[in-house]
């Protein structure tokens, strides 16, 4: 008796929730679904896991196939398994999320594949439970920001404190008091002031900083709370 043949069969999918920061706004990457049901409707980047691949390998393949993006480090968010979540067939989805910096190269790669970015305050209606996935992923990123300085991956090597504040305001979707934000960030002691200024927005300019990776790792290992 083959016990496996007696059991119900269903699909396993991967949905990639890719947020991007373009130095001003936080955005979500979506594309037009290519199969029925809901063909041509807006969707997260997703597809089915193949028999011979792991969930993480499937996420890497799917993201590259649909957006052209490579070397994106994704983390598992959670599994979505409601019985009626997909009218096409019984399907469980393992959601993966990432937060990346949008530069000109990434913009071009994504556009060539037909995917596009939407500001998180203007995310359209997505298929299935993809809007809920996006909400859940945003909450997770907020949680991560409490113990990890997220600007490491999202800002240039040299940045101003106002640029860092813009990033955190995009993540938390609210404004911070400028003086309090600066005081809090400097209290973490994880950024180093440089003898250079960014004069693109004013003649006086703003001092540039860089992250102190060694200091950050020391604080992270000690369980330091980086919440703003």
C-alpha cells in the first residue's frame, strides 16, 4: 500500500514581497499575473515551487524570472494556508520578504520585465490575500527596525542624518521631530561623522556620515534596542 498516493494533493507557492526605498518613498513591487484565475490582475511576484527545489531556491528563481532581480536576500515571513485562499486550486503560499535600495540599474531591470513599483500609501487592490501579505510584511519590517539599523542596506555608504530620517519615516509611515531624531540616532553611537558635506540641497550643506559596522555588531550581540 502506497500511503502517499492515498493522500490529498495540493500546490505550494512562493510569494515575494519586495519593498524598495528610492531615497524618498517606500514602494512595493508588483506585476500583472500571467495565469488564470485573475490573469492580468495586479499581483505580488509569485509562482509554484517545483518538485526538485527548496522554498528559498524557488523564491530566488521566481524573483529573477519575473523581475530580473538577482542577489536579493529574502527572509521568510509566514505561511498562508486558508482553504479558500486560491479559487484555482488548493494552494499554500510561503511568503518571503525583502527590503532593497532602488537605484537606476534596478529600475531599468524591473521595467524591462514589466514589473512596477507602487508607493506603499497607494498600493492597489491585489489578488488573493496579497494585500494582507504586504501589510504583514510591513509590520515585520517595523519590528526588525527596532533592533537593526536598517540604513545599512538602503542608504549609500555616505549619507546625511536628514536622509536617514527620511528612510525611517518611510518605514514607520509617520514624521519624526528632527531634533529628537538626531539626538536618538547619535545616542546609538553607530554612525561616524565625516569631514565632508552634501551641498546638493543648500550652500551650507549637511555633514555626511557612515555606519560603524564594528560598533553595530557589538551592540547587536549585546541585545541593544535600536528603536527610534
